[in-house]
């Protein structure tokens, strides 16, 4: 558990490297892969500290403006990972 706590906010993985996991991605990686989320990145990261995302559409609760481009970024975000290495 100690190792997990050290990496849980910076680990990003996708089975085909097609998406980033909102529960693990760091702010810089999120912005680099999805620049549209830059104004909301801090809020996206801070919301998962107390409660992880269980559905990627939950980022729509951050700001109603995300709805304007959500369909364009949907395929690049996820909240579950298939692979974990400890």
C-alpha cells in the first residue's frame, strides 16, 4: 500500500496507450495530452484525492464548459486501468 500511495497520482497507463487514466494522471501529462482541459486540470486532479472517479463522465461535474468538447476527448480518457505493476 505504501508504494501505491507514492504513485497513485502520477501513474498513467492505457492498454494501447490510447487513453490516460484520470485517477492516476498528473496535471502536466493531462494538459499535454488534452490541452482543452488545462483550465480545469487542477480541479480534475484535486477532486480525485477524496474520491476516485468511477466514470469518466464525472469530469462534466467540474465545469459545464467541458460539455462543449467532451465528445472530442472521450476516447482519450478513462478511469480504469488493465495493468498495474508493483
